[in-house]
């Protein structure tokens, strides 16, 4: 009778409690699409009706993880090709690693990793060239079940060192009760100790005193020193990745010099908890303590440990904007232009609606703005595949969705042209490409595609250009700087738009 009841209850469960597959991680590159068999991913091959079960599990899997996947700009859809239920995974402009909830256990048993389509070997040196202005960011999510071994060690080391620097910068000094032997009284004098130790030795000016002193938190600085030293040891094993690792090590050594006067201190979990209970805790303080905890527990040193990994993300759109800004800053130095950047809200132009509450977009914010007496260069960085697609296919053979996106990009920079006060305006769309593709385009003289519009007495130049994901900033900036100088001098000629 008990067996019959058990069977009756099991028939009402919509999803079988299956063990997760050994390969628990979905992986793809940014701006790419991949497919996975739901039957294989959820290990349903041995069931009598695996397709129906796979369809239900896929639907629940997508529903449970939609908000998580949006953190990496990833969309997942269910598809059925007549033979198999498939997970169709489409990545956007973010990279990183996050846990995913299992539809059978409701625990983060799965994972999702989005790799950059331009290799880490190039991204690391670019981060160093940009002065570490943009980088990977940890996410406040459950830990991944295992470390992501396909991501270099320096990714997490970078995140931890940045957090430790912010913690050091915000570390406020506080009064601590200090005991010292002094030649003059200060605070409270321990007369009994003075009578028993100092007087018998004729040390009449050795007064044991206890007094509050304004000092840095030595224990916390000792914990920071421990974390920095551990990260430096991990980075020492990564020197073969290039010179940028030496710059990251130098960054860590700068932090180490700030705490080298205090002894190393490894805080216990209780001590970390007590530090977190301090009043008026700033975000930098909490993030810094978390970085210390990650280091102590060896969590997810991107391949060093088999322990749980740390979820993280990196916006490739912001990364590429920062890279284009780095290149354009060299051009501004070469051509003598005044540069403003949207990152600092220096290029913001408000849109005043009447009535104000009915407006949609509140302002126009170009990414980069360079200005001379007679010419304005406005650059909008677009981390998309448009350049690659337009190089490989004719305009009319490109997918309609991509053509619509490209038209919107073009209309956006043309709107920016109205903001300039000079008689000549250059609006430029900058797209990423590989170093190999950039070298080939340069040899063929096709780095920049140009068009020109005459609007009354104003000349509007439209440029489409490629910026390689590589570190030779001076070499990248040189041809674009030459084009800018020629246009300012009025020697570039006239171009017509030949694409609809």
C-alpha cells in the first residue's frame, strides 16, 4: 500500500529530479549564437518520452534564469527541429560567468560563461594601456560550482587589487587605545607599574602611559597586505601572457608599499564579520573585505583552485568605448584638438521637452568630441559585428535587422552633427576588428569609408572606421590622425553616399 501511494505521488511531479550533467557549463562568445541539445544537457536520453520532458525542463530553465542571463546580455529560446528540443543561446555585448538555476533542484548547479570574441591575450594589454579604467566586475550572486579554468588568473587578481586600492583610499583613521613608555606623561599614567619597574632601575623618565591615539587600522592593513601578497604570487605565474602582467604586478606592488610597515594579518571569519558590523560602512569597505575573503579562501583564482568560482561580468561596450577614447586621445595630442568625453558627461546636450514629462530621451551624449577652430570630430564607438559583416557581404545581402541597426547608428551620429558650432563636422562610427583584419585593411587603404553631405554652408563628413583590438596605440592612431589633419586642411576631396 505504501508503494502504491509513492507511485501515485510521483506521477504528479512535472519534472524528474535528475542529477546535473557532468558538463554543467554553457559557453559561447559575445555576439554569437550557439545551440545545445536539451535532451543531452539535462541528461534525458534514457527516458521513454525525452522530448516532452526536455520541452518542460527547457521552458522552466529559461523562466528561472531569465533575470540572471540578462546580466550577461544573453537570451535563450527553445526550438524544436523535429528530432530534438534545443536550447538556442544568443550572446550580446557582455562577457563573464554566472551561475544558473537547475530546473530540477532549484539550486545553482549550472553555469554560463561568455568569452570575448577577441582573445584575452589582447584584452589584457588593452586594459593596461587604458590605465585599468574599465575592468571585470564581480556580481553579488551565488558562487559557481567550480572555478572557470578558461579565464586567465589575472582577471580575478585585477578585480581584487582594484577593490583593495579603493579600500585603502577610503580607510579612515580612528582612535585606538595605545600603551607606550614615554618621557613625559600623556593620558593615564600607570603609577603602580612605574613604581615597580622604572623606579628600581633609576629610569625616572620612563613613564608607562595609556592614551587614545589617532592611527590607521593596523589589523585591517595587515589583512590587506596578506591579500596583496597572495595576488602578487599568483600573478608571478602569469608573466608569459605579456608585458601588461608586469604592469599589473607593479600596480600590486604600489599597494604593497602602502601597507608594508604593518605585519601580515590573516583575519578569521569572526573578525571579518566584526569588521562588517562597523557603523557607516561604505561600499568600498564592504567590497574590499569581500576581496580579502576571496583571497583567504582561494575562491575562483580562475584555475588555481578547484573551489567555487566568483561570478563576474565585463561590459564590452564600455570596454570598447574606453579603448576608442584612448586612441582618440593620441589623435588629439597629435592634431592639437580639444577633447571631451561622454564618460565624464562632458559632451551632454540636454533635450528640453514641453511639457517635460512627455519627453523620451532626455539628452544627447556623444562618446568622444574633438574640436578645432574650424572642425569638429564626433566619434561614436559601437561594439558590434557590423564592420565584419559589411566587409564580408554586399549591403543588400546583409540581414535586414543588421541593416536597420546600422541605419540607426548612422542617424544617431548625424543627429550629433547638429550640436557642433564649426563650419566643418566629421561624424565617425568606430567599430572593432581584429589586428589581422586591420593590417589587411591598412595595406589596401580601406581603413576608413567616407561620405560627405552639404547642408547649406556646412560640410558634414561621415566616416566609418575600424579600431583594432590591439595595443599598438600609436600605430592605430597614426592613419586616423592623418585623415583628420587632411580634412582640417581641406584636402580630402568630396565623397558621395552610394549605399541606401
